[in-house]
C-alpha cells in the first residue's frame, strides 16, 4: 500500500509541479480556499464557525478560523456560506466495488474511500484492477482485502490448512498488494454450519499481517467468536454481534482498542426478511460498546446480502447509529478519523488537518443539527480535485 501512496505522490508531483524537463514551476501549483463554512474536521473537536480550508495541489495546507487563514494572493476563493465542510467519508465494509459506476456514485456523494472486505473470485490481477479503478479521481479510493481467509470448507474463500500454510498465503496476499487481511470467524450463519480457523492459525495470520504493517478485520456474528478474535489480536470486527454481548467482552474490546464496524443496514435487512430480533440486539450492543468508550468505524456490508443497500452516502446506516445512541459528532468521527484508522490511512486521511490529503465533503446545512444533511451534497473534493460542485 505504501508503495502505491508513494507512486501517487510522485505522479502528482510530476503532473503538477514539474515541466517536461523535471524543473519545478512553483506558479503552476493550484491553490484554492474554501471560505465562510462551518468546519467539522473529523477529530471530534468542537466545530469551527466561519472557517477556511486552504488546499494546495492534493493536500490541505490550512484548516481553521478564517481570521488566522494565510490565504495566498493567487488562491481561488470558493464561498461556502451556509454549508459545512467535513472530511470525505469512508465506508469500511463494502463489496461489489470493482465497479466503475459504484465507485463513481460513492465519490459523488462524498464517500471518497471504500474498503472491500472480500471478493468471491480472487485472481492474481485482483489488485491491479483495484489500482486502475482507484486511479480515477472521480472514483472513490478503493482499498481491498482480496479473498476472505478461512479454514478448509469454512466461511470464506481462501482456505488455509495449517499455521504454516496461513503464513505462506497471507505473505503471498500482501506481496500481491492486499491493503488488509480479512478473516472469517464464523461457524453458524443463516442455517449453515462451518468449521473454524484454529486459534493458532488466527494468531499466525494476525502476526504475519502486523509484521507487514497491515491490519486484520474479522468477520464475526456471535459473542463466542469475538472472544476468538480478541485472543487472536485482530484490529476490527466487521459486523456487530447479533447475540447479546457481555460487559466483560465489551471491556476487553475497548481495552485492546479493537474497532467495531456495525453493519446495521445488513442486520436490518436480514431481520426483516426472517422476522428476527438481530437488528435490535445489534443496536443495543452498539449502544453498550459506545457507552464503554469503544471506537466505531462506519461500514454497511454494501452488496453483502441479496437486499438493496444505500449506494453513495449510507444515510440509513448513519440514522440507525443515531438510534443506537451515538451523537452526530460520534457518527462523523466514526465515518472519518476512525474509519481512516482501520484502513491504516490515519496519517494521510480521515481529518481535515494540514498535511493530509484533501478529501472534503461539503453539505448544505449543519449535520450536527440534522444528520440528513449529510445526503445534501454541495461539493466533493477528492485528492484535491473538485469532482462535484452544485
Ligand atoms: Zn461483508
């Protein structure tokens, strides 16, 4: 992943700052300033009224109070009166995203990054397809796990037979370009039973990924599976559990700093179809986790089930997070800073702070007053390029 980021920066430098002889031309850099907006910068700090964001090339040069803003003389000024600027949102649990139209729809509604948590058919060119799709600035940035790693006949697609085999296969995935490793800890879902990875295999997968500065996301659906995920040392849980999670498990998750991706949209649809109480249980678990100080990242499991999901801004998921007791600010932080963290992009994305990549969502109104305004897109900036301007 970091090699891709370096290539990205080099290509930006070549495209913008250097002429054909490779000589710097300072005047060729594009600078613009978003002024007169409410700034919610993704850190969870108080919003700033009458704020300015200065963007140079693809980076944020300044964000904060307009009074303090060192707007360069040559900057293009964009007045955002009545609007709110936030970091581009990140949906950390999607599928069917090797798809130009879907990536364009996400980006156009301010979801500037998505994280694929498993393809059905993994081939050696999976990650090069990702790179081609992701290089279009009008597409959401695509991060991808490749296949879901599992045991023989398990829930998932890449089967490992032993700890040694797990190490080999994970190393191979990372060499091919996986942004993260997705594992399944699932033995009983939708009236199907599956064998599980052993604890030793899970630990080996996690250690192999962590040695390569890569995170591991675990599919779980039940409390006892979470216990395996915690002892294995995973970084995030890809679904909320649909049985009641004990206080001790919640405390363990918070202590170990394991993030949780609720996918309430998935559980709502499954619950409606089969008349289950999973959706209510999932919301209650989320409420307990947040009350205990747990960190949540935004994720819906888009296209992970046969029912339709919100494509673009996942507004239903967001409103259900509120129903589960999260404040609008907590939801925004989960969709930005926290989601960037589990994508391992916390140094370059997730907040509107100087030095970060300029992925900005501008909406009409104030989402702290009404979360529905998050679906009222005014402007989207992706990699410093204005891709939507209404
Ligand atoms: Zn999924």
